[in-house]
């Protein structure tokens, strides 16, 4: 793949972003240096971005959640992107949630000269994430990667039932792959792996925290479910929690038209939003950010952060 001067990667799905970075860098010899835009950037970010690598490989400077940086950052970035530097490849991951099928790129970015230059050169990659309409493509890629085939009707069942988070979807497919064995053919009986672990419905999980019996079941699942107890689900759950919080906030403030749900479920969530109120709904963002920070700084392991996430959600209820 042709070396780009810099890249904008626009997608809300972290796993798809990772795939794209790997695809761009394949065979290029770059070392990946990842930083996070929802934190204060360390001096090392600017050093890596501006100082050529003299002894080691060239650096691909990947800034995750770049959409959280302020106008001052993008103004400072402009002159740096104007320079041709073979030893540095800046990559900006814009991970804001898409709206009505359109990417949500900050105006400071989309109105900048560097964005226009990237458009002209084809240095912008945009992906809306998985949907029921496109999940079949991911199933085809997984099958091609592992030399699999799907028995009649199996692919349709998977496309209708698997989660729309790429990492969660791939985890489910890995379970089925083990059952398929050397035959490399996914049969209907292999779908039992999906039934063995109930799909994670965050709203139902949070709603269960409202009663003593429900809280006990929630904690039992947290402690006994391998994916939950091991911390593997902390980032998908964090993402789902923010989506729930956003929906509750919209319903609380009369933006019902922006929330696409069945009428009965929308009514139920609206009642819940009114009961929680703006202060408690707003706290969801705080507890998710805290879990994210605890993991990235190494203060807590993912499993511990997941436990704290559930405890704080329980307090909100």
C-alpha cells in the first residue's frame, strides 16, 4: 500500500480502526506509537511527532480519540502536517458516534487545509461500523481468513443475532470456529455456542440493578461469567453504557425523535430518564471515563475496572 503523508481514520468501532492501521502499515516497517486524545498529551507525543527516528524504525504516531482534542491542538498541528517527513506517519483516529449514517468530524478538523489535502490525496478512511446491513461482509471476511464455509441458512442466523461490536462479534465467531473443528464448515448445531452465553443487553442489566434480586443476579453474572469476570467486556460495556446514557439524556430533554427504539421500550426508558434526572444521567460519563483512565494508567486491571463500573452504576440506580 502506498505510503501516506498523514491519515485520518473515521470510525467509532475500535477494532475496525485497529484493522485499518494494521492494513496501512503492513510491510512498511513502521513502529506504532499510540497516544490518547481524551487525555493530556505528554511531551513524548510531540517529540515522537517532530523528532526523526535516527536509530530505530520510523514511527507511526497513532492518536486515538483525536476528536476530543481542542482547536488549539489542531491549529498547532497544521504546520506539522505541511512538512514532508518520511520517518513519521501521523494517524488521527476520529471515533465520534455517527449520526444518521454520517460521520461526526469536528468542524475544526473538517474545515482545515490538512483535511482538504487529505481528501484530495485519498488519505481519509471512513467506516460507519457494523450494521445489520453490513455484518455479512464481516462474516465473509472471517470465513475467508479461516477457510470456512457456512451451511445453508447459518450465515443469515448469524447476521441477525451477532452483536454489532466487531470485537464482540469476533469473540463469538471464535467460539463457533472451535466447534467447527477440522471440517471448516459452520453447521446449525455449532450455533449452540451463541446460546450458551446470553447476549449482553445493557439496559436489561442496568434495569436489574433496581431490585435486590436483580442486583444479586447481576453480581452473580459479573463474578461467574468468564467474559465479564475477566474484564474482556469492560470496553464494550463502557461503550454501551455511554450509548444508553445518551439515549436517556435525549429522552429526558424532549429529543425523542433522535432515539430509534420500539415505542414500548422508548416509553420505558423515558420514564427511567425522568426518574434518574440530569445529574445522575450525567454521572454515567464520569464513571466510564474513570474506568477508562484506571485501565490506561495501570491503576486497575480490566476486571477490577469492570467491577467498579457496575458498583457505580448500581449507586446511580
